[in-house]
């Protein structure tokens, strides 16, 4: 009947949108990983910035893979969303890759701030000298923390499945007839916590870098020669501010999804999905055009 046709059309539209975005994201991040790996083979070593970009590219490649595969499975074969533990595993993997992306992106902003900003404070000087040794530990910490939270997401999703077997538990893939009840609030709280901490990391990276750029330009006003340091500041600020803007859009989309996730075949939800999956893809493009080697 007409209702069934509307549901089919809606699901097909969602799948097309996610497929286009996922394939674009896969291509962009595969390019980043390939360029960095080729550079590694040539010079047999790579710096901290390349380590972060390589990790970010790999995790986002995996993120878009799980987004597309999960969407394909749960839209083409919706009955699989009731088969334990398929939705729980997909939800945990999606959370792990998504949270890794968020925190590693924040680490990249912090790296730009420490590496480029100029302050005479002893602690900042210490961080600048040790940043190359700190980066691997930051990446490892991001992985372990994301893994811990993804295990928690699996446990919560499993409890939701047991307490409400008619509900599907994949917030980012399924937009089926989900009824928002108290069982889902822990998942929303976890997502909110992760994005809030990442957002604060970007803010605390942007403010010192902006202040450093302002003070450095004041020192260079009497000099007509263009400062290389100013150019580095500006490039880093463009990258961080673009990430700040994308982060703001993504957080807004996540909040709006709480309102529209329980409404079936809602056109607004399509727009929210588009914004959410554009976030890592567009940010990867920004990283490409702000990095001379990738550009």
C-alpha cells in the first residue's frame, strides 16, 4: 500500500545519501593514507603530524566502511536489527571509530597549537620540546578510552535489546520506528560527553593560537618582510577554525537527532544525517588543502 511505498522510498533515499557520502569519505581518507604511506616508504620515517594524520585517515576509512555496511544491512535487511548481537556489535564498532575520530581530531588541534604558538611560559616550552614524544601516548590514550566507552555502548545496547526487543539500537544507522525511552538516554549522554570534551579541546587550542598570532603580528608590524611564522599561524588557525565550525554543525545535528529520531520518514532527519556524515569527510578535505604534502 501507500504507507509501505513511502517507507521504501524513504529508506532508499537514506541509503543513497549515506552511500554517496561514505564512498566520498572512503576515497578522500584513502588518499590521505596513501600519500603518507608513500612518503614513509621514501624517507623511512615520519613526523608527529603525519602520525596523527595517518591514524585519523585509517580510523575515518574504517568509520565510513562501518557506516555504509551497517546502513546497507539494516535498511536492505531490517530484520537483522533484531538478531542478537548484530546491532550491538555494529553500534560498538561505530562508536569506537567515531569517538576515536573526535578525540584524535582534537589532539591534532592541540598539536598545531603547541607546535606553532609562541609563548615564553616554562610549561609551554616544556610541552613544545616533548610534544613529539607525547603524541604516540595521546593516540594510544584515545584508542583505549574509545575502546572502553565502546564496550560500555555495547553493554547498554545489549540491555536495551533485552528490555525492549522491538527497538533497534543503532542511533546512526537505523532511523526505523524507534521510540525514544529512558533506555536510550545513556547512549545520548555518552555521545554528548565525547563531543563536548572534543569541542572543548578545539576551543582551548584555538584561543592560545589566536592570542599567539595577535602578539606575533604586533611584533612584526615594524617589519615589512612577511613572517613565515605568521603564515604558519594563519594556516593552523584556518584548520582549527574550520574544525570548530564543523564541530558546531555536528553537535547541533546530534542534538536535533534527539528530537526527530522517533519520527518515522521525517525529511528533516535526512538533512541531519547528511550533516552528521559530512563532518569527517569535509574535515579530511580541509586537512588535505591545509597540508602542503597532501595538497
